C-alpha cells in the first residue's frame, strides 16, 4: 500500500499537481530503475519533447521550491526536470542547451 501511495504521488507531481513538498527525490529513489525511467520519460513528453527513454539521471538538489533533476535520453538529448512543490505551478522539462544558454548548468549539484 505504501509503495502504491508513492507511485500515485509521483504521477501526480508529473501531471502538474504535486502531492508532496520536497519529497520527489525520496519518492523516486524508492522506485525501481525502470519505473523511474518511465516517470522521467513521461515528464519530458508532457513538456512537449521526445526523449525515447531516460537512461541516466542526477538529482541536482532543491532550489526555489522545486526539486531539480538532470536527465539523459537514449536519443542523446539532455534535459533538466523541475518538479515544483507548489500546487499551482507546473512540473516542466527544459533542454539542457536552453538552460546553459541562460547561464545555468545541467549535471551539476545545486548549492
């Protein structure tokens, strides 16, 4: 039952309605590698990008009310995923190239 609640919480977060605050990384770590890949891939798709499948990820940390992850896709693209901890703000994936053009970096732990 607890595992099902975690899956529902993660699915809610990826569908733009976070059900928990600051717990995305803990909930994702509790899942199998395959389930994490599926959830991350779905989040990228909901942001309007095609990834194929997420193969690698890094929890960068929590900043400004969001948990941030770096994601690498099977097709070679890298994305930053922001899972907001505020009900009305969306979870969103951004290409790392766009983030880097704005002066931020993927694959780096946040301070």
